[in-house]
C-alpha cells in the first residue's frame, strides 16, 4: 500500500486458514472499501497437493477455495515445468 509488494511464504497451503482473516477480511477488500483508492499488492506463496509424503493433513489443494474470494487472484502452475524455483 506504500509502494511495496511484500512476498510472504506459507510453508504449506493447509496453513492458509491461519491467514484467512487478514486475506479475506482485510487485504482482499481494501480496494473495494476505499473506492479504488488503495490496493494491497501482496504475494502469498504456498506449496500444495500430494506427492511429497506429508500425509493427508499437508497435501490438500485449496486453490479453488481461495479463487472464490473476490479481490484475490490465484496463480497455480499447470505442470512441473512451469513451477517457480
């Protein structure tokens, strides 16, 4: 909001619930509540999905849930070649 773009890392998408108040009730709504005067250029990065052996508690794919929040944009690689890193 002050000209910066913070990048945060949440170890696994399963922990996104801990950050949902800040994302859903604050960051995603600032632009609408300010009449377009303010934006929150925030990047939240998190691993998701199965295949790395962390069990059912840490292998969820919650991107659909996040994508349904007005004001948030979700970007997910479509294949291993497009992943970050």
